[in-house]
């Protein structure tokens, strides 16, 4: 019965929450919080070091995950019981990530840290790891509740979406037409962000959603999508986009169309290209999406390997920071693909 309950709940999360009403959405949000707080007995995974950590990256072309990976490697360097970190890159291909996970199992790694292309597609491969005594820790931005994931070091995508939506609607005066730019279709981050947006919109009947698109955390793709939306809609009053990479592309499209003055931008994360734009325009602001979650994943994984009970999800909170304070975070002379972080200089990605 326990196993059946887990499968049922993970299916609810995977299918999505955007089709449910506000009261049910709030119930599901509370359920997600309860799931994250659930204690996991890790005694079956207890083993002595030294340890080899396998990192199954669903993709490494996104600058945020490059910084998250740097945090993983930095944290691993602080623990002498970790002898090696093996990294694979699926290049946005679910089948390749399945093969990567199976290869890590064959290499007998002691722990798998992963971020997915598609949670459902890789669940079977992760279950093989669990069955082989290898715990799996999800990181990279979303919470996933499944028997194939031992625990999550995550940024609460519902909270991120809710805080972003509330700030946007406040800045819009509670009315107007918006577009939404969401991450990868089917990703748990997308499911939770959209559900949070829908729930907050129920409280603001003056807000109309014109279109919800998937920018895949990609600046160029988001710009291209926005260019098409600007041709479709003669009036767009606001943009919901918690991702700085996608928001930078969105802003470029509005600027080039000569329509920037008409739109209110939501806060977005610490991507330096976005921070530069906020610094210049004093619009939008920041909703933090800390790359340090990679360090939390390693710490969580070590607790599991030592047989210590852990929570199902360990959340790194997001905070809204106004545009007036962006000077504390922006690096004006650095690459757009830099992320505000606290890594030592020698560990900064090149």
C-alpha cells in the first residue's frame, strides 16, 4: 500500500496541477510541502567511503547548471571521503540520460546526483539504481516525489512561481494581459510554476493570460517565441518569467519591437545578463534561484551514504529583491552567462 501511495502521488505531480481549481491547488501545494518534509530511512544505503559520485546531467549547455555543477565539485572537494565525481551529459535527450544512468550503475558509483530532461522518462533507470543500492538525489531546480528519487535538494518551484506572480500582479496594479514563459514541457519545474501562476491568477480576476510558452531556460529560444507573440498580440501588459535567461530574451524582443514601454516585467533570477538589464532599466527585479543548491545536493547525499535519516526534499528558499538593489549582485564587466554566487575565485566556471 505504501508503494502504491507513492506512485499515485508522483503521478499527480507529473500530470500537473494547472487543471485544478484554486481550493484544490492550495491543497496540492500543502501536499507538496508535506511530501518534502517526509522523512526517508536511508539505512539501506549506508556504506563506508571512499565514495564516487555520479552526476547525470540532463543538459550542460545552460549556464545555471554549469554553476550548479561547479558547486557540486567544490563541495565534493571539501570532503576527503569523496574520491571522484563522474559527470555525464545527456544533451537534452531523455534516452541518452537513461543510458547515462545505466552506465553510472555499471561503474558502481555510490551516489547519483541528477537533474532531468524528463522526470518520467528516466524514472525506470533511477529505480534500477535504487534497486542496486545507489541512492539518487534530484537537484537542478525542481522537487520530484517518486520511489525512484531518494531525496531532493531543490528550489521550490511553486514558491518561485507564486512569489513571481504576486510581485508581477502588484506591479501591474492587479489588471492587464500577460504572457508566461515557462521551462521545459513536462518538467516538474514547469508543472509547479504553471500551477502557482494559475492559483494566484484566481485571486486577480483582472489578469488575463494570453499565452503560456516553453522557453526551455534558453535566451535565444525565448526571444524567438516572444517575437512571434508580439506579432500575434497587439497588447501585452505583463510578462511572467522567473528565469533570467528567458527574461533577457523576452526583454530584447520587446525592445527591438519598440514595445518595451508598454510591458511590466516580472522579477527573474540571478543570470548576469538579466541583472545587467535590470541595472540599466530599473525594472523587473530579482527572484533568487541560487546555484548553491549543488552544494546542498552533495551534503544531502553524504548524509544518505552515512545512513542518516533525511527529509524527502531540502529546499533552498527564493527571495524577491527589488530592482533598486540589483547593484549588489550584478557584475557589469562579466559575461552575461555569469551567475551571482559565493564560490571561491578558483572555482568560478571559465
